[in-house]
C-alpha cells in the first residue's frame, strides 16, 4: 500500500503454500504475467515461478512460457489470485504464440497509424500535443 | 539513549566509539551491498535447489542437498550432525554478532534479560562447536559441503575485524541516530531476522527450537530427506495437521545442540516477546537427549511468553498466557517423560494461537474460529482463508481416514511436497513479517489527521448501512472494515546525546536532531524598481496567501466540533474561545484587516472574490460568521456584483454562494433586505443614466438573477409576516419594488438568465405593485 493506508496490506496466506495458486500480475508496462507466486517482500518484489506471459488481443490470447520471474516491486500495478475453477471459464480463445504475436503486431500498427493521423490533424489546426513518454503512458 | 545504557561501551570513551562508527558504516555497506548481504555461496545453494528439482521426479522422496553426503549420513547421528552444522553455518551467515562474539568475547552470564540471548547463543555455539569438533564426525565433510569456501571454524576467526564492532553497535544506537539494525531493513528474514520496529534495543537473536524427532519415528533418518521434508515431517506431526506454513527448513543451533547431546540446553528467551519475534518453542527431542533440563526450559519459555507491549493491539487477543499452562509437565520425573509431555503440548494445532509459538498452543478442545494473528487481514480475506483451511483439513481427514493419524498426515504431506516442492519457499514468519510491515504503515495515532478521507468514507458507508437497516432492508450486507492497529500517542522528547567529560555541547546532527545548515533570510525588494506588473503579481500573491491562511483557520474551526466532543470538560471553554478568535480572524482576513481604520473599501474582499478558491472560501466561512458580519459580506458582494460577474465568467463558481447566502438572508431584517435590493439593482438611479447597466448585468447572470429573486422573496416573506412593524420601511420598499418591476418588464425575455430556482412567492410579490396585465407578462418571463 505504500504511504496511503486504506488498503489491506496482508500477504495472501494460502497461495504461498500448498496448494499453490496461480497469480496474475499486471506490470506497469502493460504486460500480464501469470505464475505461481513464491515470494514477496515489503516492496512488492515478486518471485514468480513457471511464469507465463499472456498477451491479449481482442478476444484471443496467447501464452509465452517464461520460467522464473523476479519482478521489482515498483513495476507492479496489481496482483491477484486466479481462481483455478473459473480460469477455464472464459470467453477468450487461446491461440498459438505466433498467432498472437502477429495479432499484436497488427494491432500496434493500426494504433500507430491512427495516432499518426491524429497528430497530423492536430498539427494542421495549429495544436501540437507532445507525445507522452512511453513509460508514463500507463 | 545515552552511552551509559550500553554495558559494552563501558570501557571505551566516546571518542573511540565515534571512531568506530566508520568501521560500522563499512560493515553496513558490506551488509547491504557486499559479501555480507549475499549468501556466500549462492552457487552452492542453487545447486542444492536444482538437485531438489531433479530428484523430485526420480526418487520416492526428494533427497535435496543431502544427496551428496548420503553415504555420510548413514545413521541418525550423522544426519543430526549434518543438520547441526548447517545450522551453525547458517547462523554464522546470519548474524555476525554471534560469530564475532564467539571469537572475541566471553559472553557475560546474564540471566534472561533483554540482550542475553545474543551472548547466550554464542555460549551455546561455543559449546556446540566444542563437542562437534571434538567428535570425529563426518560433519567435517558436511561442513565442507555446506560451505566449501569456509572450511572449519578456525578460518572464521581470522575474519574481518570490522565485524567485531557489530555487537557493540547493535546494542547501542549510533549517537543521535535512530537505532540501526544489524541486518539492513530490506532483507527478509532468512532464519528469523527481526525488524526492530518499536524497540530501541536490538532484539536478541530469535531462537528456533523445534522437536526434530518424534518418539513415533524410530528411524526417521534412515531415509534420505530433503531439508524441507526433514522439517515438514516432524513439524506436521507437531502441528497435528498438515500445515506446511510453519516449516523451517533449517534447524537452529539449539536443536543441533540437543541432537548432539551433551549440551546444556538453555532455551533462549527472545527478550520481550512481541509477535515480531518468531521464536518457536517446541517440545524437545526424545531419546538422544540425555541431559535436558526441563525446568529450565519451562522457566525460559515462561519468560518468553510474556507478550510485549508493542504489537499487542495489533493482533486481536494476545496469545493466551502460557506460563499458567506450562507447569503441565511436572518438574521432577524422567526427562523423557517431561519432554514427551512438553512435546504433546505443542502438538496441538498452532492455529489456536500465534503461529510462531508452538508451545503455547496448549490443549484446547476445539480450534479457535479465528486466529488472533489474522485480525490484521481484511475480514473477507480472513474468511476465505479459514474456509480454505477447513477444506484442506476436511480433505486430508477424508484422505487419511483418521484425523489424528500422524502417519496419514505424514504421507499426505509428502504428497504435497512431491506435487509442489517449491510450495513453501516463503516461511510463515516471513509472510507475517511482510504483512507486519504493511500494517505498520497503517498505524496511526490520529486517524482523522492521517487518513481523513478514508475515515469519512467509511463513516458515510456506515451511515448508509444504518439508514438502510432502519428501513428494514433485506439481508444486511456485510460491511466489514479492516481493523487497523491503533497506537497510542506517545510523547517522545528527544534529548540530544551528551558526552561525559566534554566541554560544552557537541552538536551532532541527525535525523532526530536536525541542524540548521543554511540561513535563509527573506529580503523584501525595494518598492522603487518594481514595475506595475510586478506589483499586480505581488498583490495577487498576497491575496493567495491570505486565502490559504484563512483556509487553515476555517479547517480548524470546522474541526472544533469534533474536538469538542473528544475534549474534557475543563478544556471546553478554552476551545470555544479559540474558536471565536479564529472566526474573528477569518473575517478580518476576508475584509482586509486594518486596525483603527474604517472599512471603506471592498478592495481586499474583491481581490479574494476574484479567485475561485476565494469564493469557495467565503461560501464556507459564511455559516460561521455573526449575522452582521455575514450581512456585510452580502452587501459587499451585491454592491460589486457586476464586477464579480465579469470576473467569474470563466469559472462560474458564484452559484456556490447561493446556498449560504440564502441562509444568511433568512435572518436579515427588512431594512437590510431593502438596502440589499438597492445594491443589487442599483436603483434608484439618477435620471441621467439611460440604462441600468448594473441591473442588466445582474439580471443576465444566473447567480445575479437567482440572488435577486432570493432577496425579493425574502422581502415578500417579511412583508407578509409582519406588516405592522415594518411600515416605516414600506415606502422605500414599495418604491424599490415598483422600479424593479418596471425594469423587469422592460428587459426582453431572452436577456434574462436562467435562475437556479424561482421562489414561489414572487408572483404574489409582484401582484402588489402591478396590474394584472403586467403581471401576466411577468409570469411568462419568469
């Protein structure tokens, strides 16, 4: 919780023991990691085991196995436990890694195009919006 | 804390101590960034863990790091020895204080005091190592295995002499600085490091004492076991149910001492027993302990059990007083018997009490519904937790057939380990440690000051819930709140450290005693070289400062009600006086205090009203002002309304004033109201002025029009209520009304603004002064 009290700061008890529960971590750069949370400290540094990076594009998602992750606490946006029963109960469709990466690339491209057009239009009208630094975007 | 408190520094003088600071700082650096912070041999540890993974699939039970020395650990004794050495090594890694103590000093024989455990443990170590080295055990090879870079103890004694400084410093804080920990704050407890939250004196090294053997395991160490399992097995049986939380993969040196036998066991009290001390006290081992002093154990354990002040409120109920329950095993009698009974005591589920104290979990008929240590968890979380635990327990019960069957537990436990060997990398106490840090951040002596919005939000929620309940809603939604620790406010008067024998006072600057380094003096600029713009800017800045000051006063005044309730009887008049004074100050600030001078100009007030925050400020202050003062403010506003309207064009904040104004109006007499109308409408006007710009502006502005309506309506009220007494004013009023209505008629409808609300008695008001036709016109306009 940091300086502002109000949120329970309790460490989840069962997930760090048997039966191990999967956790979903959202990072500041937008990545989604799913893995078994093995260790945590007061800065929210995390140790994730058998981690999988999940990329979502539209209704599809793809998992990239990553192994062990050690995440520095300041990059964590949120962390939540995955209900294993509900995990399979999702409308999303899993696809292969290549496919999802391709989808992502396409999506990124489309975004960039529209962004370019926007900036162009603004420029024509004499307004220029400074492009936000990528890190601050989230 | 003065140096005299620290017995270790008796021989040295202050200067030397100061000089050693450097060494200490070096040591700190080392601890944080250098070799001290890292396990010397991470490679080894890594290999160990890697082996764990490898062997997990292959053998029936994971071997773990013991694999290499399997031959060596052919028999129980060797296994014990191996564990012992690992313990010793770990403690070396852990606490340079101990290492150093072993090498340099004779530990003073202190009875169980606060600092005693450090020295006691060192004494322990000495004795442990004595027999260890004496016996020609394969432990030597084990030692080599465990710490190849650090062959036998002899070498340790040639360690960095700077480490020697540590125990001294760890007992007395750095001069003037807050107490420092031997282990830097960021490191999580490997074995059982204690972050020294509230206590000035370094917590003595916490101690794990765990039963390593059960009488029901005749040859538990015949098979190869991983460190996890080693501890899991005895612990699970200890706990009575398969809870891997309280696993500690490494045994303490005391345990090894016990295992080795021949060592005098002293249970080391962890000083004040606060929940932050993770000492585990468990039953002692059965057979291999010929000489254990159960009385000593009990005595010490009893000491250990007295809970500390600090975090008591933290966890709901303090752990049940164990001393009363300790005398269960009778003093005399066979050691084994005593041990066994002590052991049985600790075999109860730890859930009923603080998890770090296994002994206090004395026989209870049923496990407590809620662990007292989980009060810091959010209630929903806690519920989920217990649900799951229940599930697990049921699961395992059904698995094993008999709930209390230890053998069954053991096998299921092993299953768990097989399924997920990494499951318990984080020990329960480590988790507690982290959550404790989080909870510490929530501690507050004055929650209304520290966390105003949270408190208010929850108050509102509770009110809502209460209101709903009153209406007899359906199932009451659970509105549970996280119990945050309440800490009593303590007055800390910091006394700067003084040195004996020094001339004068040495000023040592520190966190608690900051020293002024820079003399920042405000120099006001001369008036001559200021340009007009600068002056304007300065004036605006002045106004802003005034607004801020007044806001502080306002917040204080608004808070008085709460303080009033909390204060004692005697203090209340003083509080009221303060409040009054503050209100006067506020008003003076608003109107531009000029002692002895007639308030001729609205200038100051106008300046404030030009700023958005100023308007809001006025709106909030109005309820506190006396009626005359409030009327004064109102008049000033009305007088300068067009100007304000112009300035407010962008912000449109003026309507926020309507509500307080209407409250003020409610108390005003007719005379004031009349003059108000006068001000507002700027009537009567001189004949020369063709148009009434003032009135036009007012009418065309939402706020202005609404205000006008309000005032008119008030006037009408007054007229209706008390026609007799206000006869004198009647003429003035009537004239005004006539003029006002004329103006209203004249203005085209489109030019009229949309008022916030139209008082209902306006029509009746106008009906007095105009005929029916005009009245209809007016009605359509409104």
